[in-house]
């Protein structure tokens, strides 16, 4: 493969890398810079791509380090929103009524593969991810997309493991509710 | 998928509860669904 072909293949993942970076950083300009740095690093280190993982996975790995560095820098800035607000657990038991029973029993979402194969599912998923509060989205993406270990996330963001679990729980509950309302509530989709 | 550590007695209580709690099973399936969706998202 020529250098130009490799550059073109890397560039075809720019949109995905940008979506991930924006979700984590909530700063379009910074995200653009980070993705640009990622693609430059990928081209400079093309020999390091063995082909054992997909190109997208390899690029995501480079992006992960760039994002962690950016978050590390941003956490030193006063403008970086405090995590405290998103670590509150007052609504932790909102799923249940006073007697401890489900407020709204969870619905059967059906077969995941059949949902994933529908054209608009991941558009709705993206919509729901975009609606998460900034720090909640950042932590959730660090865990679920960047696949950082819990202790790495706690260290980078200077939060306790309890705070981390609360944030991840809140992210999952928000995504669950958003998908219920915007995907599964639509006729014919819960199959 | 499990982000928090629980003690063995609590783990066993949760597992026992899940045997008969249908809503809990659906909730667990929903959480698994989200995890799978995110895995597919990054692929």
C-alpha cells in the first residue's frame, strides 16, 4: 500500500474520530486539533500498524492518548467544569417507588443485532450520547469507547471509584431513557 | 461490564434475586444491550 493510500484510508475515519473527540472534549476546535494530531501521528508511525487490529481500532488507540493528554491539560484550567455536580446520587433510586418496586418496569428491547442493523439506530444512539452532560459523556466514552480501566479514569480525572460508578450509572440510565423515548417508543421498533 | 466490586454475600443475594425478578432480567439485558451497542459504535 502506498503512503497516499494509507493516508486516504486513515482520513476515511476522520468523521468517527471527530465524533468521539467532540463527545469527550465538548470543544469542537480542540477536537479538530486532536484528530489532526492523531492522523499526523498515524502517518508518521504507519510502520507501527501491523494490521492485526482494524485501522479504526488502531487510530482510536492513538486518539485515546491524545484525548487523555488534552483532558489532563484542561483539568488544570479553571474553566473546566467540575465533576462534583455530576457525581450527586440523589436520583440514584429514581427507578423505584417508595415501596421499592419498579416505577416503570424495564421493557424487552428485543434482539440487539436486529436493532443494530437498522439504518437509523446509531443516529439515535449518537443523538443520545450528544445529550449527555459533558463530564458524564467524557467519563462514559473513556470507559466504553477508549476502554480505559476504572483506575486510569479515576487517576486522570482525580475522582474516586465511587464517583466513577455513579457517573457511569447515570450515563447508562440517561442513554436507556433516551433510547426508550426516541427509538423503542417508535412503532415497529421493539422487535 | 461490571464496574463496581461487591462482596461475595451481596453478589449471591443479587444473583438469587435475579433468578425470580423478571424486570431485573430485562434491566440487565438492557445494560448488556447498551454495552454491545457501544462496542458496535466503536467498531
